[in-house]
C-alpha cells in the first residue's frame, strides 16, 4: 500500500532503486554460503578495496546505528570517550545505545552548522590527564551533517590532523556519504581516507538500498576485534548475500552517484520554491539533499496536509525537508505550487477568499463526487463544446476545479491548460484528465499563459469581488484570439456572504452574486459579445432557489 501524500520527510521514506531490487532478486536464486561466505559479499568487499585500497577492510551490517556503535566499540575501552557534535545522530537519535553497548562516554561538543571544529574540541582534548575522568579516544563527525551541510576536505583535515596530534582516532558517520561525495564532486577516498579519517560507517539505505551499511577500516589493526564485535552485536547476518548483492549493485556503474546527484538536485529545487517567500528563512546552506527553513506556523499546518516533513524545532518553527533518489520533478512542482498558493493567500487575499480556498482543499473529493457528472452542468458544457470548440483547440480553464469541464473538453483532443487556487482541486484535475496541464494559480493573474482559442470561466468569479471579476474578464479577453470563445457561468438570486453547502462538510465558502447586466457591461467593454444566454434553477440545501447563468461569448 502506497501513501498518497508526497514525502519530503526523509530519504528513509523512499523505496528501493529498481537495480537494487533486481540484484536482490538475482541473489535469491539457489543456495549460497551463510554468514558472509557467499560470492556477493566477497564481490562487495572487493569493491570497497578497489575504492579505498587493498589495506582496507569492509564489514557489512544491517543498520547505520549498528555500523556506528559496533565500529566505535571495536576501537575503544570503557574508560575512553567519544567526542561528538551536539546534533549528532549518535547523540540525538540512537536512544542511548552508544553508551549502553560500548560502555564509553559520549561527550557532546558545540557545533557550527552541524560541524565540529578544532576550537570546539580543544577544551576536551587539551586538558591534563586525570584518572577520575574519561580519556578522549575518538572524534566522530557526520558527513553529511544532521543539518544537511557538508564538511570540506580542508575542514576534515583540520580535525583529523588535530586529533592525530593528540592520539585520537577519527570516525565518520557516513549514512549520507554518497550525497556528500556528489556535493563535493569528489571520490570517496578524497574526503575520508586521504583526509585522515581512520574508520567509516558507509551508508547505503538512505540512497536507494533496501537495507545495509558497511563498516570500513582503513587499517587492519581492528579486523579481528570487529569480527567478534559484529557477532556479539547481532549483525553477522546469516543470509548476508542479500546485503552483499545490494552493495555490489550500489557501487557498480555509479548507481550511488546517480541517486545522490538526483536527490541533491531535488533539494535545491525545494529550496528555490521556498527562497524569498514572505515569512520563510532558509537556515542552513543547501549542500546536499536536506533543506532547513523557518516557516510560518500556518504554512506548516497547510503544507502538512499534503506533504510529509518534520518540524525540527517546535519553538522556532524550523522544518526539515528532504529529497531522495525517488523524489520526482512533479512532486517538487506540486510543492512549489502549494507554497506559491499559500504565499498568495497571505500576500493579497481577503479573509473570505482564504477561507473559501481552505474549504475547497478540504472538500475536494466531495465536490468532485457531486460535480464531475452533474447533469445540468454537463449538458451545458457539452452544448458549448459542440458549437464553439474545435478539435485540437488551445483551451484555458480558469478555476478548473477537479476537472469536470476539462474531462468533457478533452474528448475533442484540445490542448488544455487549467489553473485553480485550490491545490487539492488541481490534484484531482490532474488525476481525472492526465493529458491536461494543471497548475495552482490565481484567476486574477493570467499573465504569461499565452493565447487561447477558448477560455472557460465556470463558476469561478463567484468567489471574488465585482471589481476583481471585471479585471478577470478583461484579462481573459486579452488572451483570446480573434473569433475565440468564452464560457462564463455565475449565480444570481442571493445576497453575498458565507454559506455552507451540500458538499463543503460544514466548511464555509464565500459567494458573490453578480448582477447579470453589470457582467454583460464588462464583456462589452472588452469587445466580447454574448451569443447565447442560458438560465437554470439550482435547488439549495435550505430549500431556496438560485439561478445559474451561463453565457456563451465570442470575441
């Protein structure tokens, strides 16, 4: 079962890359040695040697937490300490497991944009030995950091040089090491082994694998200890071939890089969607596949109706949005449109229009159920289509709703563009009419859309003021080619105000009941001639009757 919401929460939410799935399927055939005595694990280990050098040892495990804890356990004694950043996964997200299983103390050091610095390490490293206190043994850095930032080679060399000068080892938590490599434009050794890192947790799960990480030592000094540590730590998997097969595919032919490049690119597009929006502040450089930003609380609430993402800091309303190898351009476009719509809501929308769009977002399914095939409206659109719309015509549907009119027009193979301020309505329209180009947009701003043979404005001016409706008609006229047709519908018969409807689920919608003569005057101002007028009674839920007015118009 697939979640219908779009996930920008974590690269862990993504599935597995098809090449990984295929590799696991191939490894599932027949029998093979257990506990790593299989050809897939052997090939994977050789791939690590090819990348990092013959003196390298690679040990496969199931999870990143295991890779971090067991590798550190292999190089420390209980009276020794590990220096980590104040936002490190080892500190924040491993449930105290590092201390429990290693017996070592993990000391938190202040970070800058998620990165450790030599200055931050000095108070813990440069103190007189004292048998009453633990002795620092390991510095652990995370690449990419928990804030999505990436250590440069020089930054890593500064830490490793300082650590080695004082007899400490340096560990790298590389759960997103592929994203770091793609960001730096370097191969793995350049910012690990060659930069002075002593051992490494090499991640695969977050970049397209089903499961599996590797512990990589750049010296053979810890091989024997780790063999026992891995077994005691319950990570010597009996069917290790399924981890080995994944790493074989992951490290072959640059799959790791293709996945990471794509994820990083998608993150930059997320940042572009947010950058410059009122009330939004990007809080960290977007170095890899994570975006951190301060968002207004109402924007967070609205976006989380459609997108999974984490609120990183509830006090400041800082959120984390993360892309993966599986994030699509369409998903990022949907996010960008949702942000744009919310910015529009905050920037120049009346309270009545904000409420109306929010209600339409909430009741999109109920609205579609009622109006996709509503007989009176269907009949009217078919009548207009068959007389005024030529096959292959360029059509603009403003206030497109769930695509009820677009579905009927698509039968004529038209080139269809649709806009609506309700992102949920746009989603339904895309599902109902896949051939159309549907966007979140404001009918009061039709600039940049091009020219059209036909414009549809079906019950969309009923939510805006007369002055705004007059402006919409002027803009629609400017987009129509000579001889083009306009379909315009609206209601008369009531006073303007908020209403609940049969489809709104108790939510309020603001309606404006325009004067038909005023509307015809606005049309005449723009050289638009009413060819046909049709009226239809619409029974309201309270027993009253409103009159639906349909105008077929030529330019």
